[in-house]
C-alpha cells in the first residue's frame, strides 16, 4: 500500500531518509513550458541539504546539452552531468553494449536530440533530421538504395514522422541482424495544453509492420540506471525516484531497487493508486505535487 | 487440410463448383503495377463461362472509380459496380449503420480514395488530403481549435501520415463518443519492389497513444460482405474468395461461409500452409498463381 504524504513530519522523514533524488521532469518539475509551483524552491532546498539531485528523462527530442538550456530558461538549476536522457542512454548502449564499429550506422527515426547524443558517442547515423527523409512526397522502394552499413534502427519521439522514414526503417529491419531500439516506449507525451502521441506511438507503425517490439532503453528499463551508475556513486537504499508515471518512473525505481515517490501533477491520477481497481504498480509514497515539500522550507 | 490444386481435373472441378468469384487484387491479379501472368486470360475465361466476377480489396487509397482506372490501365476488364473497396465499405457503414446526420463530420487519416467515397455517400469530412493537415511543421494544441462536429475518426493507408494528423485524430478520440474506424488493418502493403507499411501501421500511432483498437471495416470483417450482399445476389455455397493473405482474404471467406482459394503470388508463403507449423487459418484450396487456371483455356 502506498503511503500518502501530507504532514510536515512525513516530508521531514522522507528528506532525512534519502541522499540521492532522481527526478523525472515532464509532469514533475514542469508541464510543457509551465513550471510546477514550488519545484524550483524544493530542488534548491534539497541541494542546500547536500542531497545529490539528478534528472532522468525519457524525452529524447533533446540532447542533455539542449535539455540543460530548458532548465536554464525555466530558472531551474541543473548541470549537464546531472541530466540523463533516453537519447544519451541509447547512444551509450550502442557504443558500449552493442560495440558498434566506426563503419556501422544507425538509421534514426527521431529528432536532433538523438543525433547530438550519437555524434557525441562517435556513432555514425542517417535518417533523423536529414531533409531527404523529412518529406511527405510519395516513397517508392524502386528509387531507393539502402545503405548496407546500417546495423540498427533507433526510434524516438519524432514530430516529423512520415511514411518515407517509416518505410526505410521497416526495410532496414527486414534485413537479418538489424538491431531494433527505441529511446522509450511512452505512449503519450504530456504538454501544457494536453496529451500528444509519444515515442511509443512514433515507433508503432514500424512495430506493426514488422510484428516485433524494439528494445526500449529509457525508463522503466534498467539501461538508464546503468548509465547513471557509471557516472554517479549512490546507495540504492538511500535513493528515491520521483515521477508522475506508474509504468515508467515508478517501475524504473522499483526495478532498480530504489524508493519511489509518485506525484499527481502529471499522467497518473489518484484513483489509479487509491481507487477500487488500483494499478499493480504501487509506489512507496504519493504526494500531490513536488511543491508540497515546500512545507519544510 | 488444404487441397493443393495442380491438375486440369482439379481446376475443372473448381470452376464447375463456383458461380461467383471474389478476387483480392494486390498479390492476386497484380503486384504493384505488374500483372500476374495469366490473370487477364483467366478472368476473361470465367466471364465467358457466365461466372460473376467481383473484386474485393482492402486498398483504401483509391475510390472504386479511380481503382477502375487501374484495371483499365493494366488491361483487366472490370466495372465500378463489381469493385468493393474498404473505403467504400467504410463510407457505407458510416451512413447506414452509424447513420451519421448531415451535421456530423469524419476526421480522415488517409488519402483521396476515402474522401471520394465519403463524398459519394454525402458524409462531411476533414483532415485527409487538406494541405493544412499535410505538413511536417510542429503541431501544438495551443494553436488548434478542434471541430465540435467531428463524430468519428477513419484511418486508412496514408502515405502522407504525419504528427499533426495523428495528434488531431488522437485528440478527437479522447472525446467520449467519437467512433474509431479503420478501413482495414493490414500491417503491410505489397508493392512490386517489396513490402511497405500498411493501413494497420498507419493507424498504429493512434492505437498506441489511445490504448484501444479501431473497428476495422475491410477484410476479414463481415462489413465488406454485407456491402457486397446489398448489391449482388449470390449463393455463399457456390461462391469462392481468391486471395493471397490468410489473415485477411481467407479469414474473410471463411467468416462469410464461402469457399477459399489461396494463391502464392503475394504475402503468404507455401510453408505457412504446408510447413511443420502451419497457420490455424486453412484455405480450402491452394494454387501457385491464379494464372494456373489457364490450363483450362
């Protein structure tokens, strides 16, 4: 049973108990471009107490560097080495686990965030934001020469998704041995004005045509936690994951042996935890908003 | 167990047994723009014997009228009232089963074939080929005013699929009571140069974001057969469905109580019927190609 936090004593105990705080961003710290009230103060307070603050996002539309600019714009203190995105984790996975040689390439269904992280890891790629692949003109296999060096397809949220990119990705994946990766499988993407299709929805045409699922790198998969462990020392027993989604953030924390705090400022609604038919994924703690911790300041 | 046809006697018995011949087109009569050898002769022969010849296609990119032009171009005799497409069946379903009033609209994720058939049935629509919805420019809910008259979303193969159209369709479907329809759910689309993502793949982003399936109108659903029955008198016992796909054509025939003939010039490979792990969908008859019936001429 999840513990509902509401009193100063609850928040005090929570803060005392955990040294490393992993935060999801969309739906926790902000919604689109609108800050969650109190988020900045609470993050500053945790830092003042000497807590380690890290940001773990499935958003792969931006690299860590450009994501940092978003923090800056919203006035939230963050450093690039505190930011872990699924595009970064995917690039690290391709270079360290798949050990892609220099002459192998990744076909990208996604945006500049993925491209920047692949470039940073020294991985060659095509597709992505290439104007030739961002077109609504008819696509024909007759006039296309596939690149024999492609050894993986990597999908993320792609607001320029189109039939040409989907068709090429599908064709590459029909070749035996091509790895099928996704930055994350979030079905929707929360904005300040409502939900839009997420990364999982952008990969769906390929999944459907192909009849098989990609390996998803982002939360709730453990690959992201491996990336964090490689850069930061932390004790899982004194680490808490704060998120708004049961099937990504909370699952991620539980899979990694971390404590979990669900906030209700994003995707998950209260009845999914405390209603008559609760989700099987049970967070350790639930509070309305990260801003609730202002009670301690 | 499917009967493998190979001798003149087999083909003679088959032709004697059935008066109405329903043909799938892609993969049976042609592959993309390449005719299957012998198809024209066999169709002409069946007509000469006084057989009723009908064309039943899940292809919703073209209306019956523009599909007829494809038959003409390839030199295959066909008449508009012999052609049944999933776009036509969807339009008929919306007007006769859903009984859409004049002031309700359909949001189309698809191409001109769907628009032409909706127009023919007097159904208002938006989306589809509207230039405003065929863009790779960023989409934001903040700058979009949904049309309150939209009562259904209809998806078909859309080679101009994009994030704006997917997002609008998804948003309309989040409104209670919006009908979610698909012309068909084919995962792939066969062309002369290989497979491309099909109508099911084009609807997949919406299905994934929404977490529910559309009502699919085309084969193997019975809606298409209802459409045919409304226009043509036939005895199911003396009717045969000829197709290249087990999970659409052959299922469709079996669901409708028709005999079924699988040809191997399209999607289905021989081992799926006669291999060690055959598909649970068993056609009555199998032959290499519709051209095999030339043996009788």
